[in-house]
């Protein structure tokens, strides 16, 4: 996975969040920072998928994003690029060329916070794929069932609860 973003994150609370999730991720993660204007995006490893963070993108649940990343991984993608644009967003040509336009809701987020949110969502997606209990479904009952089904297989008296979250 490769996050490509405009601007420098420097020393900030957002940088600390980025570092926290970067340490937790078991999948390789690369961060490329570009100047606000200009700069050259590194050549991708091929095959590659490109995701643009864009206000016009899809607002996907974490489970759906995880399913997409899992499918791309299983299809042999060597690199998945997540591009956070400058303040003016992305060019129309870039939007059309992207494999996925992704939004974090309808709100506008500061670029540095969007990076931290993306890092958390990537970590969350990888834990969903791995079946780790970090991610919880909407229902507390489903959460408990998912945890017990994955981590306590010998103790299963709660058969009425669903076994896993749906992706």
C-alpha cells in the first residue's frame, strides 16, 4: 500500500497518529509526500490500483473497503496507491483514470487529518481481512459473537448470535 499526499506532515498530532497506525500495519506501507504544487509521483509497481480520496467518491463501510483490498491482493496487485490531492482536489483526468474514488463522508477534512484517517482505515481493513477483533460490527451482540467465534472456538454456548460480521 502506498499513500501519496500533497504537503508535509512534519511534527504534529496527525503525524503521531500516522506513525501509530503505520507501526500496527502488517502489510507494507509507503508514504510519499509531494509539494503542494508540482512534484513527481513515483512510477507504480505493476500491476497497480489507484484510489483517489475525493469528495465525490464513494462513502464505503470499512467492511466493503476491506473486501475490495482483499480482492485486489488476491488478484495479484503489487501496489495499491491512495492519493490525497491538494486543496483544489484532483483533475478530472485523474478521477476518470482512478480505479476507485473514496470519500470519508460528505464533510470536508483537513489533509493531515485525512492521512491519519486513511491510515486507520487501512489498518482496520487489514484486521477485518485477518479476522482480528479490532473491528466491530454495529451490534454489540454481533461483536461478542464475532470475537467468541474467532478467538474462543471451544466455548460456544451462544449459538443464537451471528458468527461473523458480513463483508
